[in-house]
C-alpha cells in the first residue's frame, strides 16, 4: 500500500469538493464502535467490468512481480444504505519499482491521476489494489498498518482494498491466465479487514484525460439531426488529428473523441456543462440568420472549462467546391457505379470516382489484402488481412462520409445469381478483374442488362494496358473481338508475361503503381465520360472507345494508340450483341 504522504496531499485537494457530499457519512461513521455490531450499515461495494479487466491485465503482465494501483470512484449514502462505487483502477505508474516480494508505486503518477480524475469526473480516492505473490489472497499485516495509518487523522474514514492473485501462475504472460480478485473493506477503528463480495455494475463512460483541443470542425448535419428529431442533445463521435483538431463529421467511423451537442433553447434555461461524461460539450445556438456553436473542454489540471473555437462545416456545399464550373458532379452524383475488382486498379478507380462526385457505389471483390498488394494499392499496412471491400469502403468514407456503399465480399462468378438483382439499377460497370471468366461474365451482364461498361486491364507486368468502353446496342461488346478484325482478346497467361521466370511471377502480376495509375486514370476518365454521355457512340472527351497504352514504346512506336471511329465496332456475327 502507498504511504500516508500521498493521501494527505490528495485529500486536501479533494476535501472541498467531497465534504458536503459525505457529511452525513462522516457523522455516522464517527459513532461506530469496534466491539459489537457497527451502527453504520455495512457498505455495498460496486465495481465496473472495466476496473476488473484493468486489474487482471496489469496483474498478468507483471508476471512474477508484485504490482498495484489506485481505486477511484465515489461514495453515497446515509444511515440506511451506503454505496461505494469503484469506477476506475490505475496502474502502478511508469517509475514504479517491482520485485517478487516488493512493490513501490510511482507517487507522482498517483498524484496526477488523483488530481485529473477529481477535476474530470469528480472521482475520489477509495483505496488501492495490490498483487500478492502466489495464492496469498488476504491483506498482509503491512496492508492493515497502512490502512490504519491513512484513516487515523485524514478525512478518509474508510477504504477498500483489492488483492489480486494468480493461483496457477507460470512464467508466461498468458492473457487467459486466471486472476483471482478478493475485496476487503476497512473502516477507522476496526481491528481487521472485512471481506466483501462486490456487485458488478455498468457505469456511465468516464471523461478521458486528453490534451487541450485547439479547434473543432462540426458538420452542420448534426445540428439538423437534433432539430428534425426534436431533441435537446446528441452524443457524437469524432476523430482527432495529431495537432489536436477534433473533426465531427456525419457517418464518420472513427471514435477517438466524443462530444455532447446541446441545443440552446430560448427559455433562458442554464446549461450545466460539468455534468457531462463526454470529452467535449458543444452548445448550439440557432437563429433565423445563423447557426453557431461554442465548445468547452474540462482542463484536467485546473478543473476549469476552456472555450474552443468551432468551425461549422456544410459538406454538401464545401467538399466539392473546387469542382465548381466543371459541370461533372451535377451529372453523376445521383448515378450508381458497380466496380468489379478492388485491386490496384479498382481501388484507385473507386477513390477517383468519389472525388469526382459519385455518391453511390457497389463494390465487389472476394479477396483480402495481402502483404504483396500494399505497394500498389490505395490501402496500407493498417488494412492488412481485411476484406478489400471493407478496407476500400472505409477509405472512401474518409473522402466523403455521405457516399453510399454496398459491399459484396464474394466471388462475382460464383454468386452471380444471388447478386444479379442488386446490380440491376447500375448506370455503369467498371471491370478490372484478372480472370477471363469474370470479364466474360461481366460483358454478358452488361449486354443482357443494357448497362454501359468500361474494362480497365493491365498486361505484360503493367508495361501495357487497355481501356475498352462498350455501350450495349450502340457499340460492339467484348465478345465481338477475336474474329480477326481486332485480334484475339488478351487473357492472362504466360504469353502476357514474356519476361516472367516462373508461375509465381505470373500469379503476382508485378508492375509499378506509377504505370498502373496512368492506365487507371485514363479508364476513370472514360468512365466519367460515359456517365455524362451514356448513349454517345464514342466517348466525347477521349474521342474513342478503345485505348492501348504502351508504357515502354520502342523506336517510333506511340505511347498511346486510340481506336479509330467507334473504337469497338459491332461484329454482326457476335453471339451476344450481333442481333441487338
């Protein structure tokens, strides 16, 4: 147990704030006697699951060494019922000293924890928890002497102790190792601890100690949400940048910081900010001319409320402001695009489409992100092992939180009958798969459902690539190729990788992201042109429906070759579209 000096300092600080709350408790407690039954009721000790988990985690990580921490919470009661609620357990502190039979806590860390939690959540010192070696699950004589010393003169008349043990402890730090926690109560004048069985209860979330926020960006749609639902308050989660800018944007998936939005009514009712358990409180004021906000953060060092500037953001009006005058977003934002394949091409195409103003996407890919994908993908190592659909969708939400995304993490060919109706209302298909079967089925789907499609393909270690635009009933389809007019369709295989040394080189389809991105962006340009001009015989922006890109041309060879006329003329003998 920690020494008396800490509590003399900490309790002086807490005295003013807690004295009135437990005045009746102290008066009754002073009349308790050691002999016979105490006149004050035996306390009900409540503890949260988070407290128990914290103790167990620290105990396991300590291995054979002793360790411990503070118990913080509050006390409420009178002569009939007395409740001690343990709401937080701390660790020993960075500068604590450990051994198999010795533990000295970091006193400065303890002081900081007590001070911060008093200001943030109104928590006071309740006692300590301590890890004993082996199966020694009762307080020691030293523990009892410390309790007697702490309660002898200070305002603290009673304390709680938790003894943590690992009866079957071994040398490994196994998170599943059993940790036994025993609770004990001590009140001034008692000759020994009183064993206690706690109640496990869920408590409201505590405010966290965070650095001072410098600025807040708040989505005005949150305000609209409050007004439309007739509420006075709303809890919102947001993200926190490394320079302490808090962003609260609608549909944001991050939960790094939490705020309570409070609508300021015109009834002059005072708003009490200190009662909130959230990290920030934001007061919303609405007038016929303006919507404004003021934000407040509790300073954990002083307990004072500090005002933070708030920027009200209208994403609909400002996110795409730099696209004004291009007349692209207005023509594509209500359309739906289905992307078949989310590899290096499909993921980058999805990002560019959202940046252009697309609000509705269907993402289809059955794969997970592998280590060899990362170097040419929009996702990164933090997404390793995730489904490509989930990882890419999250990236897109960070560009525009309002983008509507339908994810299909299954093989397009295997589950086509299941998802056929889901893609029926698509205005454009973008195909970037590397298997002939999926491309052929996508081509059949485009023709049968009368959906324009853009195929983006990379060949020869991404040294070359093709972009093909088909508009059913107007241009030829992918099946039109192969009768000698255009040459055989390129299908992944050894002939596409003349410099490959083995099958593994072919499987991983190597290529620089720089080259892949060039072809992808040309394909996205073709896709946007098709969305804006879905019935055009030839893409108006590119003047063709077929582009061959040669990233490493020889003597007098062009880097880009455009198909003439329609770019993809219809083959009247085509089994798919010849009669359309």
